[in-house]
């Protein structure tokens, strides 16, 4: 039995459950560090799920505990979110969890939740149903739920079973013990979404965080799940201060940096080629000089940051289909469709290029499709555009910074901020492109550049919080930033703002 246990543990380690290597990172000599204690210590329920998230939540818990907070770290023993774990996985995870639960970390307890189903209230079951449908389309890489899709229904049933277990277990803890807040990643999909919904049902404040920018940067939210990017309150507060005179110059400089291929060690996303000249691109794409040009930039349609933002259409798939059909019948426009480069990494059940070709049916030449794998620089394409069309991608605010009229088909985080056109239905959406007075729209867009630049600079330079470790390169980051360094005077200077935001310190109850 001991031999089998050791073998299974090794299998678990190879599959990513390397918690024993984190043990020394979560220990430090208390006599050599003097962390500044929190001015408002909290009792925090910290929910983690999946190996890579749990591995980064463990040292984060140790830091928060060292600052005086009481951390109850809870987690589920799953290695997969779209299929059942096999017996080898489950045994390996059990061995790893026994080691994890035995770790002695200041002010921190770690516990694996049971996987037995519990009895749900009608309200709890309703939340589980909503979450499970969202999970099914996320896992299947779609944008809307289709009752006629049998594979989707099977995924829904699996996600319902998993989510029902998580809801019962988390609600039990929230009812049994008092917590000042629940902390979890994402808050919108899978069991992370269930943790968020459970906290809301229990009346417990919930803080969510996610890596959305470059390395070692997170966004934090105390209202909606962080991936919904609800910036309204923070922007209202920031916008009380007048935009600095050089804000446009700063925004353009930031955009110029984002337009270049970037260091993969510092950023997750990047362009794959250097910017090209407008003349070079016009010739390459064979654009007609006597037609207006619209640039349509798609999202990865199943991305959790794009789901649930419907306004004009039922989803991004319908948006693509209807927009392509309209432009194919209006030859005074030429439409460039830029498929999100990340689609080559994550894939999807229905790639955007497939949706475009289905809508075109080979009938038109005024629509140019630039596929995800095409190295053409997206920022260079913006220089050709008379209009920008987006669902919720950041390219929308970047075109607005350049004075390009931008039409948003969904509830992007930058909508309603004074520099985009935000129609509420298909009729008004297409009416924008039918207008003969395009010069006025262009003039208005130019006038809004300062506002767009102010928001752009706020979003990329004020909203992110710096954190010492990245989810992708945790091992090397922990070597660079062990707990003793994070808890040092220099570590406090760099990261204290992040720890306080994650624990609601300074926020009114």
C-alpha cells in the first residue's frame, strides 16, 4: 500500500499537484521579517479550485495570514473541469491534499471540501442552474446555450452535478461560521462562479481577482465578478480629477508599446509582427480608395470576459453573422474582419472565420477576412479604418483614442463613458452605417479623444494591481519573491496596495 501511495503521489506531482515544493516557500523566519500588520484584520474564506489556482492561492494565504488576517483556505479535489477525474487522479490528489492540510502556516488553515451532494434550497438550485448553463457554453467554446445540442446538454448535466456539490459545501461553511469576506479567482465561471453566487446568497461580501494584463498584474472587484470588468464606480471617482494635459500623448505612447511584439516573460498577449505602414497594407488588402472602411475586431467568442454582455444581438456569433450579411449587401463600405489572434491558442466549437464564411456564402468581394493565425498587426489595420466595430474587445477603446468612431454591439466596460456609439437594437446599430453625415461622426470622435485617452490610461495604469507571482511561472517567481522578501519593507512598498484591496481593507462595510 505504501508503495502504491508513493507511486500515485509521483503521478500526481507530474500532473501538477506539486504542493510539497511549495511548503518551503510558505515558511519564513518570523524573527527576520516584521510585516506591517493590517489596520483592519479580517476573517477570510479563501476558495481555490484546480491545481494551478490552488498553487498560487497557498502562498497568497500565507502572506495574508502574516499580515494578521485569519484565512480559511478551502478547495475541491478536482484536476479537470470538463470531465470526471479517474481513480489515479483522485488517489494522487488525496495523497497530495493530506500533505497540504498538514501544513502549519500562520493564521491559515487549509481544508479539502467533501464531494458529496447536499440538499439545496430553491434559491440555491436556481443559481446552480444558471451557472451550469454558462459553464456548458464556456467549456464547449460557444457563446449561447442551445437546448437542441445533445453534447451541450451532457456538459450541462456534468457541470450541474459539480456545481451543486460546490454550492452545498460552500453554503454550509458560510452558514456555520462568520466570515468578513469570501475571496476567490474569476467569480464568473465554473466553481469560482458558484463561490461568488454562494457568497451573495449568504450576504457575505465577495472579492474576485483575475490575471488580465501582463505578468504579475491582477484586476480586483468587490461588486460584479472581476471578468465582467465593471469599472463604473472606479471610473467615476477617477474622472473627478481633470485629465492631465499630456494624457493623449501618454495614451498614444502606451498604445505604441502594445502594438509591438512583446516580451513573453512580461506579457501574456502580444502582436506577432511589427506595425506596418498604411500604404503597404492598403496595397496588400487591395482596398478601394473610394469606399469607407470599417474594421471589425472580434473577441474569442466563448471567453468569460465576453459572455453575458449581450445588448444588440443574442451573442457574438449572431453579431458576426448579421454584421457580415449587412455589409455584404452595402458596397459603399468595405469591411475588414480581424479575428482575435488568441483564437489560435484556445480554439472554439465555431471559429469566427467559419461563422464569417457561412454568412458570406461566397457572394461578396467587399469583405476581407484576416484570420487569427495571420501575422498582420491589428494596430496597423486601425490606421485604415473610418469606423471601428467591436463586441467588447479592448481594440474598441484603442480605436477611440485615435479618433475613430467606434460602434459597440455589446456591453463593453468602456461603453457609456462618452467616446463610443452604443446602439440598443439592430435597427439603430445598422442605421449608424447608413448615415450620410459621416464627417459629423468623425468630428465627434475626434472631440472625444481626450476622454478616451483618460479612460485608456486609467484602465491600463490605475486599475491593475501588482502581485509578486504569476500563475504561469509560479516556480521561478517564488524563487525571486519568497515570502521573506514579500513581507520585507521593499515587498510591503510594492505589494501592500494589492493585499489591502484583496481583503477589503479601507472599504466601508
